[in-house]
């Protein structure tokens, strides 16, 4: 694993290990070396457009021809559509592929307030605007982490319009684990209602040096971390003078937005569902995964990606491509 400076041992990292807290700092704003498959994938650039949903412009990336089977990819909290730029091209010759940034994230507009029903509306609106319903076959939807929560709600309300939905390492938890988390929140100091705005960095180099994955984890594929970090930044006015750089997601998104427990939606979906998880995921353990899978229809696929933490597309991108390729080609049965 690459890092800004050597760790004492691979398994005894200090809390301030730069391999965790600033994995891109060692490159000084330059791009890490990348393998050929990645270079070829991101060279297949998407068409970038916007669709308005309830007063907010939603950033949309599309690949492939309208009329082919549809595939919609949804990212996690604080991320953006660019997390799929190196995954989507693998499907673009056979699918009409779309990825979008949730409102308040990526290049999409921020809202005064965020609601689950608006996130659901964004899913359907993007699928329609991208032409995912134009083909004979119903489209697939894939949601990573936070992205699977609105997707599960959508599947209970509009799932009949979709062929199937794939949950990728999203923390649908057992009742026991939900209760543990509730108790933990009860004993911890309450988070202040006025959240902290993003820092403004004087240069792109300084901003990239502060990028880290959340939940915190090591990253071996730093060329992927670099891509998603760059796409996650924007130029802003710097109060100290001139221009600066800051993150694109709304730091106040969770100030008033409360995500209800949606675990039961896994059993109420109007379309088939599958579960894909990272073997070392920090968000869902073996019991959580088994519980969530048991709520799905009998025979629902359950795939574990070896040697992967929560961010499977960063840790094991080609394994994720293979898993999705297999699911889309063989499931659900016609």
C-alpha cells in the first residue's frame, strides 16, 4: 500500500497515519500512476447534462445508446456521480448507462432542505431523462451505501417499472445493531445543529492532500482516490484573497434531514433485489448482511467481494464489474 510516509507496520497504524488521513499528499497535486484498464475506461467520457427535479438541477452522466437496456448507478453519501466513471464504461456497449449526483452532492444543486421523497423523485426523473425506459427491457438500478436507501424506498413505490435493484454494501442493520447505535447516540454529546462549513484550501494540491475515505480506511488504488477527489472539488472565492478550493457536497445536508429506518423495504420491494458486500466492510457485518438478505425474496443473489472494505468500487473495481456483469446477464430469470 502506498502512503505519504512509511507506517511502523502494516497492522499497527497510528491514528494519524497519512496512508489513512492524507493518502494523496505524497503526490503533491500530481496524478498517481494508473493501470491501462483504468486509463481506457475514463477515456470513454460520459455525456454530462442536467435534469431539474423539484427546483434543483441534478447532474447526470450517461454512456451508451438510448434504446439499449437501462442501467442506473447511484453513489453514497458525500460522493458524486464520478465514482462510477471507471465502472460505467464496461457496460456502455450493451446498456444505456446513467449515473447522477444526489441533490446536495457533486455537481447537483443544494436544497434548503432534503427529504427522502425528493431523493426518490430524483431516481425516477433521471431514469426517464436518460432514456432508460426507452428499450424493451426494464432498467436495472444499483445503489452503493447511502444510495441504496432511496433506492429501496423507490423499489417499494415504483419497483414495478424496474427489472431489479442491487444493494451494494449499504448498512441495513439487524434490530440489535440498530438499538446499539441508538444507545451510542444517546450517550455521546449531541451534534451541534449549526454544522461547520467546508474548509477553503489555497490550492488544488492542498485540497487533494486532505482527501480521505469515509468511513476511514486504507486505499491501495490511489489513482481511483485521485479521480474521485478531483471530481469532488470546486473553485471558490477565498476570503484570504484570490481563489481557493473546497468540497462540492453540502455540509449542511444532514442538519434537518433524518433518514428513517428503511430495512423493511428490502422485503417490500416491487422488483427483485440482490445484495453485494465487501468482505471487510466496516458498515455491515456478517449478521447484518445475512439479516438483510433474508428479508429479500427467496433466491435473491448474495455476493461477497473478497479483499474489499466498504468502498468496493475503489478497493476491487474489476471484481465489482464482474459481479454486476454476472448479475445483469443471468438474473432475474426471464
